[in-house]
């Protein structure tokens, strides 16, 4: 009996060791290192929000490659038109990490790296997913800044490759109910012209509160979501390592957009109120109506003639009436009904802002809206005379 007991114990031990050895091999038999690269912002408008990519190191093949979903061909025929219409195709490229590193070092943009601490099978799954995506027949996609960009693509790579037991950390700001518009305005803190211009062209769709996955359309939040992510309850990455130090963040500059709109407001109101400044009032009325009408036409084009989802349902057209472009050249007499409607629609726009249906860049727009109220008021006055 004792001999049989020890024989059975030996067999169980051998099988346990063998099983453990096999599990150990399966834990990481891929010879792969997979990491998320998060790049800091740059000086160009398209660099404002940073960038993200995946690095895959294969120690057996001797390769160190980066998968970059932010590639586009600037030499595409009608490039500007394709970009404006939202039809420009982006694609994923795979190239050496040394090239990627050199590029960001030259532009003095920071790089942070998070190495994934997952099994070899999981890393192989990510690598296979990326290789398949990089094939010519799969690599192209129609870029959308909010809903399908370099960060959202990589966000979903990890979700699909690691399965349902993979969970990102909750990275939504604690104030809650933050919208796409509010978060991008934080990144535009020093470029007032771009901030106001973008807010004019983006519609109400980006004024909905974001989910935790939504906010990861920005690389910084994808990085933070991965930093606290878990797979089967265990951490996915270790510490975030700074690979490159970028240039220090520049302070916010002078708000020249606000200065210009205040000047427009003062000149328009003074020209319409003061008899001695009547010629200035005529010039400013034409200018404000022409500019707002032109903006309204541009908003309609971006809404209906492009595939940019963020430009849909743009209620800025309620105060920037496209028909102002015609009224600017027409006689102001007998246009009182138009002016009354214009005044009503300005207050509707303000109500939509207060109700958070679509937020306005109210700081810079207030002088323009006030100018329009005075212009419409002067049209009503002339119609009565």
C-alpha cells in the first residue's frame, strides 16, 4: 500500500510539473512585447490632441515595429476637397520604431510607453489582429475625428483582441456629463481662432455627454484607460514610462478673436445709434450680414455635403442665417418680417445653448449676436419710416 501511494504521488507530481511547465510556456511563448505609445501635442492644429500607436517587438524575428493608424496620403488627388468632405481615406502603416522615434524627437513631441503584461497568447492575438489590419485590402478606413480616428481604432484593437474579460479603467472626469465639445475646447486653450472656428462648424451631435469609451477618442484618455485596465481582474500594464520629453506647453495667447468681435460690436452699434457715424453703421451692417450669411452657407455645406458626423445638426445656422448673404445686398426697407424672424432665431439659439442642446462659443459670439440684434432693429425701424 505504501509503495502504491508513493507511486501515485510521483505520477501526480510529474503530471503537475508537466502541466505547470506547459502553462508557463503558454503564458508567454510568443517572444513578443506589445506596448501602447502615446505622443504629446505639437504646434500644428492636427497635432493639438496628440497621437497614439502600437509598438510590437519580436525578439525571435529581430523586429521592432510600430502600427500607426494616423497615416494619410497628402498627394491624393483633390486632397483638400476630399478632406473637407470627410471622404479622405486614412490607413494603418507598419514601420520601424526607430523611424517613429526619430520623427517625434525632431518635432520635440513627447512619447510615453505602456508595456502590456498579458500572456503570450494575448500578445499574439493583438499582433495577428494588427497584421491582418495592415493588409492592403483591410488597411483603409474613412477617418472621423470623434468616432473613428487613430485612438478609437487602437482602443478597439485591445477590446477585440483581448476579449470580453478585458475592461478599461473609468477615466471620465469627475464632474460627469462632459461633452465632446467641452473636452476639445480644453485642448484648444491657447489657439482661440481654431477653437472658435471649430465650434462654429461642429453641430449638436458633439454636445451629448460622452461614455467612458467615447472619451478615449483622445490619446491621453486612452493612455489613462489602459493604465488602470484589467484582464480577468488583473492589471494589463505596468508603469507608464516616458521615452521622450517634449517641448513645454505654451501658455494661452492673447484672445484676438474676442478683440475683433468686440471691435465689430462697438463699431456696428455706434454706427447705428450715433447720427454722425451713420456711414460706419451702413458699412458694418453690410459686413456683419455678409459674414454671418457666408458662415451659414458654409455650415450647411459641412452639414449636408460632407460625411463629417460632428458637423451634422448644426443649429448655429439659426443665428448665422444663410439668407443674410442676400439681405446684405438688398434694400433694408420692407424687410421687417425678416428682421423679426432673425431676432426670434437669435433667442432660440441662446435658448438651445442654455438647454445644452448645442453650446455656443458665447464669449466671442456675444458682440456679433448683439450687432445682429441692432441691425435687425434698424431694419424694422427703416421699414416703419
